[in-house]
C-alpha cells in the first residue's frame, strides 16, 4: 500500500470473491463518491423501480440496504457487459462506514475483468490490500480487539499479492519497469545536479535526445503490450480436437484434475464444447474440450462439429488427438491437410497402452487415462504458446489497466519533459515532470525518495567544492 | 539559577541562539572557547547559495541575524541559477571573513540580557531524577546554572585535525578541541558518532598569476538578504573571484601520494560528505575526469589571503604544495595555511524532538554541526529554531515546528530528526518536495508573521509585510484586468498572439516578461521592483504551484494526525519488530513523520492509525 493512500477518501474497488470461475462474483466499491461514480455504468431494470433506462431512479438516489437489478454498460458505446444486482449501502451504515456498494455479477474471469476495468476508467482506484478493512477501522465500524489483525490482513494480502505479482510474467515486467525507472532517475539526477551545483563545469547537454527517445519507446512498447496481457490474464485459448472417442474429454479431465467432462466409450459423447482454465508452467491456459468429428453425422452432431470449428478458429493452439488403437484415418488426414502449414497444431497419439504400433513421427504419445506423458505435453504446449522463447526471456507484458494507466502517466510526463526541454522551460519546472514520471512508475515498483536522487547524483557526477 | 539560558559555543548556531533568547528578554550566557573566534567562517568565505540562500532569508524572516550580517560584510553578490528557474534561484555572497566575525561579535556585545564568557564547557549539571538540565561546568571549574542549555559545539567536540601524517587535537587549525564534553555526553547515554570534513589551503594572493585565470565578477545589482534592507540600499564593494583548473599532472601527483592521505591510509574513521569531496576523493572516484575546477576567492578586503575553493585536501603539506603548483596560475603559489581534515563528535539527531530538544534531557537543546550537519546556514537555522523552542520551553508554550511544506528549515530539521544522518548533512533543493513554494523571495510571506508572534520581529517589519502583500495583490489585480490591446502588440510584437487576453495570461508565456509589460502599462512602472519580480514568478508558475499545492494538502493531513510523545509502542500489538524499534528510537510526533522513517511499512502505519483512532 502506498503510505499516503492511508489517508485518502477517494473511491476504491476490488473483487471481494475469489478470482476464477464461479456462479456469482462480488465486486465491492467504497468511497464518498462511489455511488455516483458507479451510476454512470449501471442501468436499472424492471423491478428496481422502473423499466429500461427511463423509469429507474439512479443509484445515487437508492436507499441504503436496497438491492438494484440492472446491467453494467460501457458508457458511450452502450455495450452491455453483464446483468447484475447491486446492493447499496449508505455512509455510516456500511462495512467501511462510507458510501459503498456490492456488485453481484456472473463469476467469469472475463466479465469480472471487464467490470473492474470499467470501474477503473470511471475513476475508481484499485483498493490496496486490506484497505476496505482499514477504512472500516478508521471509521469506527469494526470493533476489533486486536489491531494485530489489521497488520495480518494487510501484510498477508500484500505478500500474497506480491508473490503472485512476482510469479508468472510479472517478474520480467518489474525488471523492465525498474530499468526504465532507473533510466529516468538518472535523467532527474542530471537535472538536479545542474540545479544544486550551478558552478560546476558540467556538460551543456543534460540528456541526449536519443536517450529520451529510447525511454519513451520503452514505455510505449510496454503500454502496447496491454492487449496481450489481457489475453494472458484470461488464459490462452487451446483446443482439444479429434475424432469421436479419441479421448479428448479424458485428456481434458486429466489436465483439469477433475471430472468435468463426461467420458464414455460411446462415440459422440461430448455434444457441445466445454472450457476450463488450467495453469501450465505458470501460464494460464483456457482449455476447450469439443465435440469429436464423425462421419456420417446427424444434425445434432453436425451442429456440435460446427461449434468445434469455431472454437478451433479462436484458439492459439490445437491439440489433435488420434486414437492409437484405430490409427489415422481419412477424416484425420483431411484435418491435417487443412491445417498443414499451421504452426499451431500438436498431433497427439493417445491410448498408447492399447496399441503395439510405435508412435508415428510428428506425433506426441500419451495415455490420457493414466496421465502418462502429459507433463511432457504441457511443456510442449507452453513452449508453443510462448513461441519458442523461454519464460525468462519472454518480453514483459502488462496485464492490468492500473499498470497501463500508471505507465501512460509516466509516458505523458516524460513527453512533457521532452517538449519542455526543447522549449527551454526552466529546470526546476522540468524536474516536476520527471518526478511525476518517477512517482507513477514508483507506484508499480516502489517509491523513489529524495535520497535516491542524491545517491544517483553523487555516484555519477563529480561535484562539490 | 544564574541564568535563564546558556548557549555553549559562539559559532553560527550559537550566535543566532544567543540573540534570540536575549531578545526575548531571557537572561542568557554564551560560553565559548575563544571570544576572538566568534562567528568565524571556518571554511569558505561565502554565505548563501542553493537552498542555503533560502535558509538565510528564512532565518531573516523569523527574526534571525545572519542575513543582516552578510548584507553588511559582503564583498561580492550573485544570484545563482538565474536561467534555471525561479524555484531554484538563490542568492550568494562572498564575505569579508574578518569583518563578518567582528560584526557578529559586536552585535552580541551590544545585545541586552546577554553575557559572554570565554571558557570551555566540560560537563553538565543535571537533575537526573527529573531528567532535566540545570547548568554547565567549565574547564576552569566554573559552574553556571540555567533552566535551559543550547549546545552548539560545531566541529570541536573531541576533535582531531589531520594533515598527511600529522594529526593533533584541534577543532579548527590553530584552535584547541573541546575535550571532555563528548565524554560527558556519552556517559549520559547519548549516541555519539564521528564525522569528518575538510578545508583547502589558503594562499597569498600576490603569489598567484590571476591573469592566467578566468575572472568571475559579481552581479551589478545587489538583492539584500535581509527583508529589512530595501533594494539598492546595500552599498558594498564588489571584488571578483577567479577560476582555474587542475591538470593531468595535478592528478598524477595526487595519485602517486594517495597512500600518504590520512583518509586513504585509514587514520580517519569519521565519514565525510560526498557533496563536498576532497580533491583526493575526486581524483580517485572519478578517474575519467581530466580536470577539476578551482575557484580563487578573496577572504576579505583587508587581507591578501585567498581561499582555493574546490581542492580541499588532507594530503601532507609538501604534496599539497606540489600539486597546487601544477595548476595554471598557481605555479609560484605560496601557501599561508595548509588544507586539512577535521574529525569530530556529533550526536545522532534522531535523539531530538523536532523542537531540537533532546529526548533524554529536558531543557537541553542541540543545534548546528553537532547534529551532523555542515554549513554555516544550516547551523544558523538550527540555532535560531533551538532558541525559539528553548524560549517556548521557558514560557511553557508548545514548540514552533516548521513543516516541510512551509520552509527549507522545516525540511532540514524534519530530515535530521526523522532520518538521522550518516554523513555530514547539507541541504539541497531536491530534498524539498515542495520547493516551488519555497522560493527565497517569499520567505517573508511564509514566515515573517511567525517571527512577529514569537516576538522577534518588530511591528514595523510586519507593517512592511502587509504593505508588500497588498502591493502584490494590487499588481496581480491590475494584470488580470488589463487586456492585451493592438497598441501593446505594436510595442511588443510578442504580445500579438495574446491579443484580447489578460496581461496575467500573457505572462505565462515563457517568452513574455514583466520587464516588457512595464513598457506597455505605465501603472506597473510605479510598483516596487521586488514585488513585480515576485508577481512574475507567482503567475508564470501558477499551474505548477497549484499542482504542488494539492500534494501539500494531502501531506498536511498526515502531519495533522498527531502522535502523543509518550505513545507506548510496546503495547501496540501488530507492529513489525523493525517498525517498533524505529518508532521507539525516533518517537515521531505525527503520522506523517512516522511514515517518512525509512523501513516503515504501510501495514505498520495502518496499525498505528488504528491505535491512534482508538485513543489507546
Ligand atoms: C575544517 C573545516 C571544514 C569545513 N568544511 C565545510 C564544508 O566543506 N562545507 C560546509 O558547508 N561547511 C564546512 N565547514 C563547516 C562550517 O564551518 C560549519 O558548518 C559551521 O561553522 C557550523 O557552525 P556551528 O555553529 O555549528 O559550529 P562552529 O562554527 O564550529 O562553532 C562552534 C563554536 O563552539 C565553540 N565550542 C565548541 N565546544 C565548546 C565547548 N565545549 N565549550 C565552549 N565553546 C565550545 C567553538 O570554539 C566554536 O567557536 C567546515 C568547518 C571546518 C572546521
Ligand atoms: N485404455 C485407454 N483408454 C482411453 C484412453 N483415453 C481415453 N480412453 C477411453 O476412450 C473412451 C473415449 O474417451 P472420451 O474421452 O470420452 O473420448 P472423446 O474424444 O471425448 O469422445 P467424444 O466426446 O465422443 O468425441 C473412454 O472409454 C475412455 O475411457 C487411453 O489413453 N487409454
Ligand atoms: Mg468427449
């Protein structure tokens, strides 16, 4: 938590239910203006006071302890995100003691993410770990006998969040942002040293145009990875395909480590696709089980196969299963030739226990039933989705709108600095821009103190009489 | 009690302290080792500079003496950073060293309620059960009692100076160290450490070939440091300084002899300032730099001694002479006094409250270099504040603590008592988060009223301030109402693009200056120059200042959440062990201060807030 956030009255939001697939998710908002800010996204429906967008009174007028039914829409475009129920609480009589609300939405990570993003765009700040509880304490709302609990909550969540942030790809983001921050800190030191040591014979040029350009590009590059980050956050789509009875559902269950899909020796057991999120090598994968290919097929099966094709088109990687006991047939060959040049295809030789035939070249042998070979298979999958790069060397990718906004703030400030420098704006004022850029980056990786600036000055400039 | 207050030491901190207390009608005694050394400028003969110039003007606004002393003894004046922005412009003056010290002594001698006495303090008289100070004991066995004592011992406590292989007990070359008091402080239980600083050689002016150097003249216009002196009222001579550079040969000589340096040879244990490195440090740490600047500064009008700024050194004297003579213009140089390093006791300033009173002994205040700072201005600012708070202590009033958002003095003292220091501390503009609002020209607006309510500013000064405020408002009003017309564009083509907008708006254009607008609007011409200048800066940077003010608001909220001084951190469950130890050591008086302590985490602040809220 940024220390100064402890004294803020601004509006905050966070997911209150666990992250992941579930029936219902709860997103909490709190802050003096939280209800009016939320009302920009929320449109009441019948039963909560009127019909459509006309009759229903805005959230701002809702009484405490009431539930409002409606939809969350993208302001402007009007796109509907989800149907929700909003529980309204009024200052003094809420968990935090401030105006607040709980949004009950569908528990899909994609929807949760969209709603949170909209809230950030509406001006909500992502709550620091434990901040709701802290506000509750500060507003005298919680009669907790042990302050210890606060620290535990705050720290446990921070540490968990930090650990989570450090894992996966975020480790490399942090390194990247840190390197940009150090770069900008160096420029700030170069500005400050010229201010505090006016009589030193320092070079005229504070920082080269090339260097500024470099840091600006780095920031721009990072901001632009946001789209990729989002996919990563939601999971990279990977599809299981193949003829009926090839063992797709069996493999699906094996990856998910649970009995999600029905498995049977009947051909065409799976009629419609199923999805589940699994983590492979710390990368979230959204795995699809699909209806198998079959010839001939009746209309219901045809519909299922159509859906399979749609999922295949939307996926990054196809895992195509062949039953080793039956071997490759015409249908499989047709599929392979249609996807001949595809780099996104992994052929899988399943049921190796049932066949004496050696695994053909270009196939990956597994036993979906026992799980034999699937650890190797996950490694191959990870390698494919990362495009051959290792996790370590993968380009950093940002995955939250909060990070994106902070990076954009830093970028804006750096650009202001560049313009100011070319227009000969005085150094003390330019320092404000650089400080702003550092503050924004510092919110991601930890703040920059004046001592850091001085250390930078004294380690790089020979100054002083 | 013999006196209300005793000030130990007649350096820059001691001078301000003694004057404040005596001016507030407290019977005051200043004890210092040598009356002839009062107000000595131990190192460079200059007052002011970046951030330090702001300090001097803040001292003046509060009713201190330093600005007045330098106004009357300067021999060159310059505004630094004119082109680098208003917030970081700073006045600096070369001082006539001897004159400065003489004047300081004379002002003290003339003060009512103030006695001066030459002796060395070696111990304290205390009421240990009450934990209160009662007086001091001197080397010659004299005992003086008082209700409050201000310690300003500078570089003298258990001090040792070093020149190459030579070292001796001394606080300044030729002056004995103050022995005894350091030991007494340790015995009481204070955390006492060692710091080091150095000074360059002084040379005979006629032995230099100044014509081989660059001349650096002062500004023609002198802006007085003191708000009580009006522009144009300072009538002082202006003598130039000279600039020359070290050579590769200089660096070779230093490198060849580095083993003879007490610093590199390990004799000096104290930590020196990175911002004021000795020439041996510069050469060793930055081997790629092939020259370093040397400023030749006159030490006064009545002396031929010059100060060689930029090459402080503690190498042996023969080496100093040799490397100096390798510098263009110094080939025939005659050294009058060698450069040297001094190592001395300092008290870790986290042992102080923001009032500069020690946490350990009531009524004992510490100021100046003893708190780990370096610099005349830093010392004077602390001396002033310590004495103001000693006066509050005597009057039973709450202390005056300036915030980081209202004065450089606030930044200085908050840094010291909150963060402590491991090297001699010097103020930099970059230490001040809100420096755009801490300009030197606004020090009176920020602080004079405070000086007045303490009783250190006369009514006349306050009236002048009110007049200035009004004058400034009038100018701003005028600029807001007056629109740019065709005819203005004819006089000043730059104004054409601001046609129809107000002058105030036009002034935000970096190309447009007040001095130009004066030509267009006769009414402006009648206003005081200082006021016009100030309005110009206020308006030009309005946007930035406003941005900063928002941060200040947030900062204030944190500062306003007070922590009682007797807050029992051992009873708070939930603090991390590290935070608990730090809180106990620093004893922060506000949540803001607590949050600035290094190593304290947000979760600790959260816990603290909970306890404060619940009033435990
Ligand atoms: C060698 C040297 C190098 C320096 N270099 C720098 C530099 O690079 N940059 C910089 O900014 N500043 C430098 N200065 C520091 C500057 O001189 C001081 O910061 C400033 O003078 C401190 O003011 P003060 O009032 O704290 O102490 P001082 O000016 O040191 O005055 C202390 C006074 O107290 C008296 N005193 C001490 N102990 C006792 C006692 N027990 N009893 C009675 N009287 C006592 C002393 O005699 C002395 O008169 C240097 C000083 C020295 C000596
Ligand atoms: N011995 C053996 N049996 C397997 C293996 N993998 C799957 N099976 C069996 O093969 C049959 C079909 O498996 P499913 O997973 O339902 O096949 P599917 O590809 O999902 O079939 P559809 O849903 O009909 O398209 C089941 O009886 C499984 O138990 C394997 O590796 N070894
Ligand atoms: Mg199936």
